[in-house]
C-alpha cells in the first residue's frame, strides 16, 4: 500500500503559482503537459526539463497527434518556453495569456482558505495556527518555487532586485541569462557585474548593447563581444586583441 510521507522527496511550489494553475482555463491535456514539465524540472532540482522527443508526452496520456498543437498553445500563452529538447515553466504568471475559470473569484477562494484555516485551528495549538495563517493566507508569499535547495533565498532576492541600466533591454538580458543556463554555464553575481561593464564599454565605442545581447543569444555564445571593432571580415574576434575572461566576458590583452 502506498504510504508517502512529508519527508519523502517532493515538488516545492509556491501557493500563488499552484492557485494560478488550478484557476486558469487549461485543458486536461495541457495540465498533463505542465505536470510532466514541472516534475522533470523543479521536481529534479532544475529550471529546465530535458525531454528528448515530443512523443515522450504520451507517457502522461497526451496523444502524439495533439502534442505539437498543445505545446504551441502553451508557448504562445507564455506559460512555457521551449529550446531544442529543453522545456521550462514560466513562473511569472502575470505574463500568461490564459483566461481564468469562468466561475472563479478571489473572494470565494479566500473564504475557502479561511474556512480550512479555522478548521485547522480546532486541532492545532494557537501558536501553530497563527504561524500557518501568516503563511497560507498570503498567497503572494516569497518561496523558492524550486525543488532544488541549491538556490538560497538570498540568491533569489538578489536576482529579483537587480537593476539594469536603462540602455539594456530587460527581456534580452533575461534571455541571455537563460541561454547561458541552457548551455550549462553558471550565472554568478560577479559575472553579471562584468557583463554590464562590458556592455557599457561597447556602448561607449559605438556598439548597440541590445544587438550585442541579441547576437550572443542567437549564436549560443556564453560571452558578449563587439559588433564592429576588432572584428574581422568574417565576424571573428581578433584573438591578438581579446581573450575570454573567467565568466565569459571580454578582456583586452
């Protein structure tokens, strides 16, 4: 007989994300796809799920003829992102383009939460009840949202409050960082500072920082390189003038 325990390996997900998924108007097939992606990514301590073949989604009951259509729909709705054989879940649900369940209202959900919290209070001590109310009622609580213990709260806070210069497009910047993660290159805080300095230098010499980012993303380059200066006719950087730094940033010899 199955007897899972709280101490067993499990998927950690913020209440706010779980609520958004359950009240969004996803089809049964789409929910199965999301479940598999979450299990293979966050459930394995990673941000991306490695799914070599689309027909792997048949494992959760999605017929092969429907997989491509459903995946395209989820991508267009900005719920997931796909890169070759990697699939990632977009936890920023404010970007989702999915309608909510027709009869959903925040008030009704809030009443149900309060009802269950009050019921909990009949069997728990006042101190425990107070603690659980402070975490469960606030659906915007900041939680790691990943199964991996490697990402500390401190690292998450740094990521959220990092401020980019106005001349850098945030979407391109985020895409560059995500591309590095997908090619298995770490993204350290120090590296971010160096990349910003690289872009500032390139801007000062006449290069468009956003075009630099776009080209690195397109070519899966782990670093940021000049568009015009010190670049040969074939777009190859002169190795006599530049070397790659520890974090993939550009360093003059």
